[in-house]
C-alpha cells in the first residue's frame, strides 16, 4: 500500500465536486478543502490518476505517492493536528 496525497486547484464547481467525490470513492480522507490523503495499492493510484485526468478539463490536480517514512516525519501545525 502507498500513502497518496491528492491536491487540486479547480475553479469549476462541478468538476471540483466530481474530483472530491472520486477521491472519497477511492477511500481517501479529506485533510483540507482541496487535499485528500489515504492508502492505496499501486494499481489503484494509477487508476485514480487516470480517472482524475478524464475529469479535469481545467486547473490542476496533483497525485503524489509519499513514502511511509517521509509521511511519518511530516509536521502538522494548527487545528486538526
């Protein structure tokens, strides 16, 4: 399983909604309004990226696998930490 981080900047409400629903469908958890994280199999990471690519007509989506040791060293500051 890979820790994955999905970050997006989309201005179209419908597209943004579809992206967030897709992330939820893949079992990812919302961290911030346009940020999701979760654990996925490598094949599901690739599949998710392809689905998001088809949805995204404008703006940008980043699908970033993060090594577990790097994830454990993260620093979270503020509410919700």
